[in-house]
């Protein structure tokens, strides 16, 4: 298997310089979209269609998508500006604590989830909303918690201080 496809946890986490995330976060978001659409086709629920008008779905969906993509883009730009790796399955060389990272520790994941929710609303995809919740849980345990362990081991007290002072997802 090519190295860039190896997203599994390292054999020896004590010596590996990677977080060992379960999958690339963009792939998890794509899987949520595809599964949501397939489930909508197999078991349609029509809840969003009934609860929100077409115009409301378009307005709210586009606003959420733009906000999510913007948040993730600001965070990615901050990573690149600090000279550290954006892809969580690659080694990190710095902890970014400025810009949007001064307010939340995981703006790329929050942005991805917000954009996914926006797409679900835009498409009136009830199952994609469900998959958004499932994806948020998978991101939390399969990516974020693993990254936190890795960054704590790699950067020590400065990162632990950051963990104590900045909320994980902005509000919590």
C-alpha cells in the first residue's frame, strides 16, 4: 500500500511521528454525503422538505456551506502560514494558536461539519443530516482525540496549556 494511503494508527505510537487518524477528514465528509444520498433514495423521509420551504433551504444551506468553507479555509491558511502540515495523517511541525485557532482548536473540522449540514439542508437530505451527526462523532473519536494525544506527546506543556485555554469546537 502506498505510504500516502496508510491512515491507520502507527504500530508503535511512542515512536511514530503521526497522529494515527482513522481516515482523512475530507474522505469522512464525502462518505457522509454519499451514504446520506443513498439512504435518501432507499428510505426517503421528506422531513426537511416539509419543515423548510425551498427558498429557506437554499438560503440557509448556502449560508452554512459558505461559512463552513470559509472557516476551514482560514484555518488551512493559518497552518500553511505557520509552515506545518495540514493533513492530519502527516507529522506536525508546529502548534498554531493564532487567528481562528485562538477561539477554537478544530476549525477545519467544525467548518467541514457546518458545510456538510448546509449541503444536507440545501438538498433537503434528511439522511445526510443524520450522517452529519454520525460524522461529527467519528471525527471526534477517530481524528480529534487521536490528534490531541499525538500533539500532547510531541509538544508537551505548551500544547497542554493550549488545550486548557481554548475550547475544542469553539463553544465547548
